[in-house]
C-alpha cells in the first residue's frame, strides 16, 4: 500500500484533503495532508518572510518522516511545491501526482508560465462569487461556502519564485497527471500544454472543476491509488 503526502494549492490548507484522506485510508493506504509554512488555518497568512525554498524544505522533511517510498501529490500551485520537494528527496519518492496542477519548468516561475502580473502585494482572497466560479462551480453551495471560509491570502513571492528542479533529480521521479475537464482556473487546454512540455504518464481525466478533492473525492482517490500502483508505491 502507498504512503501519500498531499500538498494543497494556493490559498488552501491541509483541510482541503479532508474528504480524500479517509478514502485512501479506507483502502489501506497512509495519507498525510500538509500545511505549508505561513499557510493553513491559524497560519501567518501572506507572510512575506516565507520562501519557496522553505516550502520545498518543509515538504521534503515530511517525506523523510514517512515509512517507505512516498507518492507526493500536489494540487494547483502545489505542483510547484512538490517539484521543489522532489528535487531534494528523489530517492524517497515512488512518484509524483499533479492534480490540475502547475507543471513549472526549470528556471521558470508561475507568473512567467501563466503570463500573470503578480502586482505589488499579497495574493488577496477574492469574493465568494468569484471564488465559487473559479474553484468550486461543480460543488454544492454548502461545500463551496465551507471551503471559501477557510481560504487565506497567498505570499506574493511564490508567484515570482523560479523553480529549481533539474532533470537529474526531479526529472528521474515518475509523474502522473490528473486532468480536470471543467477547470475554470487552469483550463484543460493549459493543463495539456504544460504536459506537452513536461510529459506525464499516466494521465487521468476527471469530470471535475478545479477542486476534485471536494467535488469528486472518490474519483480522485481512485485515480491516485491506481497511479500509485503503477508507480510501485
């Protein structure tokens, strides 16, 4: 059985995996959801002292604490973070799973990859209607409200920090991708453009919005478990 370490996306904390963890555990796997430094409920939101290197180090330390090879999973901006962690501990990983996630090439930043102007301040939390349309349009109103109430501002520098991954370390770890067909944040065409540049195998497509951990947790957990079996994790 696999050990999964689960990394959230921008503005989210470990709570976003609350529906996926018991499904994985119910199948006999281990699952550890991570709060990144400066994020997560009670964290110092938008702490400009936190760096991408801090996040990579933190997730790598979580991986080191687990038994056996780990399947490292990143959602959305979490794709950038799992790349940094994989660069640090490639030998401890069975594989990487990108869930509607950013595949950021070596030396590139999220802002550069997506053509985003990060502005001059922290990544603020938009209003409820905007967030629901971006992240949760296939979720129930109650589920969307539950998630929106937990979001936190994102440290600005994560958008402009360059990925430090290399083909020799990150590139040697098997990686799969979970596409989300109805994603309004990272459109399917963009997900596939990133995969064309940095191929993943296998690739699974879910009929989901940007947040399958909330709108389609059973399908997501099943896809992740199947990928882990393929990795040998």
